[in-house]
């Protein structure tokens, strides 16, 4: 057999070796993360549930989901061990008092119903808008009629 025939097999074996090596490293990192769990540590499960570690067994972990609510999970179901600051920020809303540039949203809709103080889109020399609503009953009725005597519904009307 020549080298050209064996080259695809060599490349395939090398790719499989690299993939299994990276998967093994990920498994070791996850196991090391789970070994650093101690009672009182905040964790996130692979299902996305945040809880506090109460007890650690050989293959299981007892988590406190809410005050007085405990559940037993497999150690493999722990997705991440969180630092105290990150856990408190996510679960309790306690975090750094950082000033953000996001606008403050009011609790009620009163700011949405108030009239704007100034119309910034209107030019100063713009003519006032025409009122297209109903006309007053006191207005003279002769102004409404077209000069040629035809109304909109008749033939020959423009």
C-alpha cells in the first residue's frame, strides 16, 4: 500500500484522538468544579435552577431551593458552582451599585398619557394644522356648496 491510500485513515484517527482528548478535558474540569462545592455554596443546575448546597454525599447533593425547601440531586446535575457575589446578584438582586445609562421606566403609565411639553419636530415658520373634524353648527351653510351646483355624489362632479 502506498502513502496516498493510508493518508485519509491517518487524518481520521488523528481527528478522533483530538476530539476525545478535548471531551476528556471538559469532563475533568466539570468533576473538579463539583469537587469544590461546599455547604453554603450557590450553584446552578443543568436545568437552570439556582440553589444553595446543604449537604454533599458520594453521588448526591442536597440543595436548598427556597428557605425550608430541600431537594436531592445527582452530582452530575450541577451545571456551575457560582461565586457568592454572582449568586447574590442573580438570586437576591444584591449587587454592585453601578450607575447605568439605561433610562428609568416609571411604575405607572402617567408619563405616557401626559401631553408633551414641546413639539421639537415642528418648524417655527410652519403653518398651523387644519382641523378636519366636524364643522360647527353656527357656521354659514352657503360656504359648503360647490360653485357649479354639483355635489360629490353626482355625475360630472370633480
